[in-house]
């Protein structure tokens, strides 16, 4: 059964445009996968903690040295990683904050990027363990930055996802949201169209027709 993980990171509720777009994304996805399973994680309104000294000590302790205390320091990380690994599709709603991602989303990434769980290191370098996922990142921005030198969101997220093995990532940027009603409406409509196009492109039968 198809399984999607939806992660929202805006601290805003009804006013959040990224939330509205991830919701529409999942609705459109459900249309294609009516039997599909949805897991929802809201790190915007229910933040996960930043990693701390106990987390770091536990994450870098080899399995033979683990203790119940070290295990408990990784409990939230394990829960978040299990969610990612269980899904075939992931959709992230990520506002641009100060040219990058909100601190809540950074804290989430720090929890899921973990040696031996989502990547391994050897003499050959890093190898990601999160394979075979289709990922969409929906960003919302007051201005217009896509492809420019101030876009520290997309290049950063591509690098982090690649580290853990996620290579099939599509970005949908809803930009100019603070540039008046007309530009905002156009940006939202364009993002909605991109959402439908992306989900259509994900369907195996469409890809090969
Ligand atoms: C703290 C803060 C920082 C922001 N920084 C940027 C920025 O660097 N560039 C930008 O284009 N928009 C910026 N914005 C505007 C948001 O990206 C925009 O309002 C977006 O719609 C927020 O996502 P949301 O609607 O899902 O909450 C910022 C907004 C806030 C609240």
C-alpha cells in the first residue's frame, strides 16, 4: 500500500500557505492512491527538541555499548526516522525564514540525519540509507529567490537529503507571497498546478506512456 509522510514546519495555523499547499498535495495524492496511508508530523506547532549532548553521545555509541539511558536519548529520533523509512512518498512544507529553513525544521533534520540509521560512513565515504523515496518540498517565500545566490533553502535541503540517500526530490516554490494580492494568488495557483503535475509524473503508468 502506498504510504505518504506529510511534514509541516510553519508555526502558523490557518494563515500558513505552506500548510495549505501540503494539504492540497496530500489530497491530490489521495486521489491517485485512494487506498494510500497518510502519516502526519507537525514540527511547526509541535516542535521536536534540538539535539543535545546525550543525543550526540548516544548516536555515536556503537551498538555494543548502548545502555537504556543512551537508548532513551534517541527515542524521538528513532520515532521520526521510523516514520521516514516507512513512507514511500514524503511531502515537506517549509517556509523560507531568513533565506533558509525555520529552526523547527532544522531541528527535525538534525533528528533524522543519524549515522547507522539514515547514513553510514566508510573509507569509501558516506552512503545514504533512505532509498527509493519520492520527495516533494513545498517552500513558501515572501520574495523571489529561486535559483539565486540568496536561496539557502533548496541547495541546503538537496545536500542534506542526498546525504541520507534521498535523490528524487522535487521543489515547488511559492514565491512573492508578500508582494501583493495579485502576485500571491498567481504564486499559489502556479504551485497548485505544479503539485498536480508532479503527482501525475510520479505515476508509473504515466512515466512510461
Ligand atoms: C521570521 C520570518 C522570516 C522570514 N524570512 C524570509 C526570507 O528570508 N525571505 C522571504 O522571501 N520570505 C521570508 N519570510 C516570509 C515567509 O517566508 C512567508 O510569509 C511564508 O508565507 C511563510 O510560510 P507560511 O505561510 O507557511 O507560514 C519570513 C517570514 C518570517 C515570519
